[in-house]
C-alpha cells in the first residue's frame, strides 16, 4: 500500500495490520463463528494483496457482527488499500466508538485522515495514538508522524520523529530507511552512513538495508567499504530488485 509518497519497500509498513489481531477488551468468542472465519479470510486476502476479496470478506463479517471493532478495522484497512478514504475513516471511527482504547485503530485513522487531506486532524490522531500506553506499536505512530512532517518539508521535525520511532523499536526497518533517505537529502551523508551501519547490525541480512549502506558508502567515496554490504545484499536477494541493484552498483565500483 502506498503512503504519502513512494519510498522503499520497508517504508510501506506504516499501516500495520498484525497488531490489530491483539484482543483489546472484546474477544472474537463474542462473534458468530462464521463472522470470525470471514474476518480471518479477509486478513489473509489483505496480506496477500487481494484487496477486493478482502473488502468483500470484511463487509460480510461486519454484516454478521457490527459490534466487533476488529471487523470494522479490517474493513477500514481494505477501503484504505483501495484509497477510498471516506469509508475507511468511517470504519476506523466506528472501531474506536466500539473500543475507545483501540490505539492501533487511532494510528490507522490518523493515516487515512492525512491521506484524505485533513493533515492536522490526522496528526492529532497519530499523536494521540503515540501517547497511548495501550498502543502495541508506538514506533508506527511515530513513523507516520515523521512521514507527515517530511511531506510538509519540515525536515527537522521529521527527523526527530523517525529517531523517536527507532527509540521505541530498534529493529523497525521503515524508520531506518526513511531517516537515512532524509539525512542524505539534507546533505548529512555522514550521519546517514552511521545510521545505516547501526541498522545493518540491528536488522541483519536485510537486502534493502545492506543495499542502502553500500550506496551510502559509494556516495561518500568509500568504494572499498561499499563492496561488502553490496555483495551481501546481492547474496540475500540474488534474483530480487535489491540484489539486482546491488549487482549493478558493484559493477560500477572503481577497480
């Protein structure tokens, strides 16, 4: 799913779904078994990119039980995947009406409000989600806030929120990637290199991260050091896009 603009593969995780499966005050046992099955089917379809089938499954689950906040959240995410912001907003608001402390739904609501054009409303929801002690993934709220400020060209605020995201979760790839891209764009290449050196230790064998470090070394003129992470990226993703790009970068290295 795309967010405020196209970036790296890992940066597309901001609208996380897995955390929404954690019960928050209402068990699936309260819903009819057929509704639970429809919800699980919708989750599968959404994760595997079959958005229309996911939307249909979530609609049917909600029809079977309109008072389950997880079903409403799934419905909202399916609409968001189709970039249908108004029904997505309505579904997330309904999820929060049913479960006011559902912090993960606040995060998603903030995202779709921003995408719909209500940037200030979206940032308020994200900030509320970030400050909620029940939020299972505050790093995602902080990441989304960083992206919002970056889109507004408020670079320092964006950098602060990306760093906050990493303070909450040192293995959150999306924040490493976008923070590094932001630092490079701001002319702070040395900081980006240091960040990516830390990132590959925290998230080992990630082809995208290794590629980013290799390219940063290359940009800094550190060609000998670039060879290592680029070779590892190629090994980790030999037939994929990161491996292919790493291979091209390796061929461009001075001999």
